[in-house]
């Protein structure tokens, strides 16, 4: 059995775990290590089974726990291969040299997992999405991007589990309390995905009745589960299994290995 969980999603922190064959990997570490351990245990995962951490980008709500994770857990941390040489925020994490791992165009193996990345459009240099393959199943983490692309649609169409950003409702953002510059940043090409763009993107994907979609990174100020649900009921052409992840809450799931399905 393949087990996984959204350990938390939103502006206060983002982290995801996938476990198979007695090993687990962590995707993003936007919480303190203490919180990550607590969230793992609350969701029924043993944090000592984590063999590697993969980081999408260096904004604190995705990477703040990466340095302490590496130093205390003594597990490798994978980043985009250009980050180490160029980004001050990376140096501030104080990742031990022996635990730094670069990710490029080649797949990376970690225990039973094969992980690859593809580019996103976000105002954090070298930001990336992640694709994880294990036991014939494919997980895709696609958040923190201001726009979508054909390449993203190809990867997402292959997913059995898709963690997809739905950050803001366009009307709530436009009429909300944020200053103009921040509204432009969020809605810009290097910002975040709106509910409508996320749903339109889903409508372009190859339909898969077995795909589980998790809507992640909802804004507390500019979105709500109720607003997103209403949009889905109106606009999603292939409604299947989906979970709307409230800010900061944990959500767990299961997938049987592909070879066990009929």
C-alpha cells in the first residue's frame, strides 16, 4: 500500500509526505522540524522513515524547515541544481555540504521512489514542481505558479494523485484588503493560480476516474473552501474525487500499487 498525506498547506506552511515499502519522502518543509514530526505522527506516519526531502522553491512557507531537517535528521535535501550557487536564501538554511543534492533534468532515485521536476512560474528563482513515481503510481505537486503550460498539463495528466494550487478567488482578491502591488503580485504571471485557472487547467487534462485531486495553498484572505466548491460545481467538466485542503489542516490518503489493481 502507498500512503500519503498533505501535512499542511497554505501561507503558514506547506509539506507533503509519501510512504511505501517502509520508506517515506517529504515534499517541501514549510514548518519547523518539530511541527513536521507532530504532523507526521498525527497523520499516522513515522518521521524516522523519511529518507529524503525535496524542495520546490525557497519561500519560507515551503523551505523554512529544510536546514534543521538536514542537520538533525541527517537526511539528504534535494533542490534545483542552480540554487546552491546563486541564492542567499539557500545559504541561510545552512544545509551541510554532504546532505545537499542537486536536481536537474535527470530523474532522482530515493528508495522505492523516482522523483523528477519541471519548471513553474513563480517569483522565487528556479522554482519547480515535483513528480513522484512509486509502484506504478504517479504523484504530482503543482503549486506556486502564476500560469500553467502545456508541459504542466502533460505531467498532471499522468498523475494518479494531483496536489494542485487554487490560491485565490478573483473577485475576492480584487475587492479584498490587500494593497494594489500585492494584488498584482498574486495575480501576475509569477504569482499564484486562481480557482478559475486551476479548474480550467483540470478541464484540459486527460480524464482519469482514479485520480485524486487535492486543492492546496488556499489563501485565508482571498479564498474559502465554500467559494472554491461552488466554482467546482459550476465549472469542472470531469468531477471526480477531490479534497479541498483548508489552510493548515492535514489530509491523508491511500493508493494501491498499480500491480495490485484489477
